[in-house]
């Protein structure tokens, strides 16, 4: 089994990440909430035993091993079916208090695994990485389906649908608890600087963007935690589309493949956990579309696109204040274009002025239309 160069690099970076995290934990530096794992993760085996819990990743490892062989798809499917059958029987026999709900959950995980492994042999075809043109529509649909299903399966591992909805049941912490705090979204923007200290934990530290998105979704789906959690996962997963568009633009500067980048993003553990547990995944589609507008503007030398990049950057900053640091990317990308002689210094100055004007213009318009005060909200977010 031949391992591609990019796979070796990925494994080395992943190993370095775990080594650094181990060093940080050893000397007492911990992530958010002073816990060894970030966000809502708990070191508690699903089946009451770490040995039983490790059976699933072991089964997936065997499945991936089979999928990477040169056998025909029918032979692979038979081997995979045998592995999954043995896994299910072992869980049923070994786990205590095994009930119908757990069995349904296992079947769901099996379906997701079969779906994932079946197309893995197609997506990891070396010929895909040699193509730099737009991928067929089916590839994007498959990537979205993989990412959504994997995120849902991770979120539902412990208690099924209840686990998917659980992050949004914490109304004192999450944005969902602030839906309906005013009569409408216009009033929310108008009075946000006054309401901010009274909002939920996350909302009082953030601009109103995530709350507005969830509020708008609630008009269509209702305010139940489960429907909004599923909608968050699906909407956040659309970042794959804007990621591909951005990667296609930067492929004109660097030797990268948009399809390869999209595949890595779709199955990246950190992104999957973020998608399945956090409403902040909602900013990812906006982040990549902003980067796309910027790079497309540089490549095409379009003043309209650079203006759209400024508006998109303003919307991005309405979702999370720390995303203002994306300006560092704009600066470095511009410097690279200057030194690679693809852009003139005067052109970069013009792009910067237009983008800044679009950014500031968005907030001026928002202030006069709704009364939203971005500077005051920013200073109060602590």
C-alpha cells in the first residue's frame, strides 16, 4: 500500500500536534474550561469500558485497511460486512444494558461507515489529485454528505438525538437562549449594546451574527434544540463549497489541489468535532467565501470583487470579533503577490483602500439603518 507524500506530511504534523499538547498538559497549560480536552469533551468511555469503546476505531481501522487494497469493490464490501458484523456481535454480547436505542445507533454508525469507506476508494484515487479543473458535482455532494453524516454520528455517539441537541439545551451558555429576547431582529441590532450584558455567556462575548443566523433559521425550523443543531451542522458544512472555491484561486500561486484540500477538510477530526458541537462552525462558510473574494480579486484584478471582499469581511466580523485577525492573511497574501511580481505596489494600496472603504461603509450603513453600534459592542465584549 503506497502512502502519498501529502499523507506522510499530514501524519507528521498530527504527531507533532499530539506531542506539543502532551508537553503543554505536562507543564500545566490547559485549553478552554481548564480541562484536558476542549469544549464539551468528557473523558468517559461510551460503553463503560475503554476496551469496548476502542472496538469501534479498531473496526474502522480494519475497514480502511481493506478499502485500501487492490481487490474489487465486491470483495471489499464482503470483507467490510464481515468486520462490521463481528463488531456488532461483540458489542451486543459485551455491553451491559444493551437496548434497542443503542442498537439503532450502532446501525446508524455502520451505515455511515459503509458509506464513508465505499467512496473512500474513489476519493483517494491518485488520478483525482492530478486534476486541477472543477470536480464533478457528484464529488462536492459526496463530500458534503460525508462531512454531515460523520458530524451527526459523532454528535450522537453517546445518547443519540439527545446528544445532537444537547449543546443547544444549555440556554444560559448558548445563543439559542437569546432568540426572541426582542420583538424582532431589527430591535436586536438597535439595542444590542444595551442587551449585551444580559445575554447568554457566549452571546455577551460576541457580535450578534450567530444569534441572527439562528434566529432566522428558527422562523423556518422552529426553536427546538434538535432542529437548530442539525441545521447548524448542515449550514456549517457548506464551508466545503467556499473552501473549494478559495483553494482553486490559491492554486494559481501555490502547488495545491482544491479537491485534495476539500477531502482533507471533510474528514479532519478537529473540524468534525467543531461541526458537531459548536454553533461557531457557522462562520466557516463566510470565512472561506471572504478569502475567495480576496484571492479572486487579486488574480483577476477586479475592483468589484475586492469591494465584495470588504463587504464579506465586514459580515465575517459580525459573526466573531477574533475573525478580524483575517486581515493578517490579506496583508501577507498581498506582500507575497508583490514580491512574486504579480501585483504592483500601487495596485495593492488601491485594493486595500477599496476593501477598507467597503468594510467601514457596511458598518456605517448598518448603523444608520438599524442603530447597531459596533465599536461599543466590541469594547463591551470581555
